[in-house]
């Protein structure tokens, strides 16, 4: 994928698996809705006291596995440097935007006071994820016997800088 194709893939989808390191056990993962702003920052809403936010204080490196919700399933893993934005207006703006993503259309401004109240009550913050690298492997699918042929191959992939011009196999 080119840098433009990577940006388009992230911009054109709405769900991802958010991954971060836990203090104990293995990495944690949760499915989140997100939006991406004009400077390629991925924005996620969470509660200040949730593990997603607390983990950033320990280690700001997180990952997002952006999912294509159509069959065959494809994905793009995006490695990010994360920071917490506790600004109340940014938080409400993001919650309105994500609500619109979830609803499939922008939320009416009349619900903003309710969203703001919920954000305050839940102690919501914005996670700002700045991509620095990606990882993708084109999927190889078998839909029937004719798909099992010499062109059905798999290979290992490598991390690719977010702004890299070309992909490598």
C-alpha cells in the first residue's frame, strides 16, 4: 500500500482493535470506534480510569488493527504514539463524531448537552494516536477448490513506516 492507500484505509473504516501492554499477563485488546483528523491523528474516546488510558502513562506505544467490516476480512495494523487529551470540549466533539460514526450519520446538535453530561459523569478523555508505522499482509482466501492453486501464497511481512512510499514483501 502507498501512504495514500494506508490513510484512505484508516479514514474509510470505523472500527479497530486497540492494543496496549498490560502490567501483567499478555497484551490487552478491545474493539473501539474511532475517527481520524486532518493531520492523520486517530482519535479514540475512553474513560480516564480505564486501562487504555492508564497504560499510556506507562508506555505511550499502542497499536490499532483497523478492520474492514466486509468479507473477505482485511486489516491494517497501525503502530502509534499515544497521548491523553483531557480537554472537555475536545472530548465532547469526539464523542459527537464517534456517535455519528456509530449511527451512520452525524448526530443532531440537540444531543450535545446530553453527550457532554455523559462525558463528564464517566470521566471521558480523548486518546490521540499518532501513527508512525504500519503492518499489513494482503489476505489469501479460499472460497472454493479453484482458489487452491500456485498463486495462493503466503509470506512474512515487516513493519513499514507510516509515510513510506513503497511496500515490501
